């Protein structure tokens, strides 16, 4: 009789295990790759390296700009930490999973300018 209960217990436990599975990370395609950020009307272009620990960096000549990011309220928000800035600005966009090679556009929340973003393979 003991052995007959094992399959029933396994079936009861299965839905709990399925519910406990973590949701896919919408930022996963960025890790180990290069995000390019271009604002054509603002003459801005950057290559950003986004890491799963919530940090990012942008090489700028011999300098490196660093910052942090996090997902909050359905948006991914990032801001610069180094070099320190007087009025820290959080840039937030709807969090959407993207794929390597994909290009999409958003709008700069401050200026209204078009922002073109791409995930390029590898760190270049």
C-alpha cells in the first residue's frame, strides 16, 4: 500500500514545483553581449556592457563610465554611478525581452528624441 501513495504524492507535488519555476530573465540576451545605444538627433552613440549583477559600463576612449540597472515596476531603469554626477537621472523603459541581433527604438524620456538600441553578439 505504501508504494501506491508515491505516484499520488508526486502528482500533488508537481504543480507546486511548476509554479515555483522562476520566470525567464528578460535581460538575459544582454549578458556577454554589447548593447549599442544611438540617439541620432542628439549625436550620441555608446556601446554598453550589461552584466547580470545589476551593473553596466560604457568604454569612452581611455575612460569608462559605470552605472547600475534594476527592474522595477515593469520597467528596466539605469543610472550612472561613475564618474559621479550631481543630479542622478534614472532612465526607465518598459522591460521587454530582446534577442541578440535585434534592433528596436524607444523614446528618451527627457528629450523625446528617438533612441535606437541593438544587441550585438559578443563584447566588442
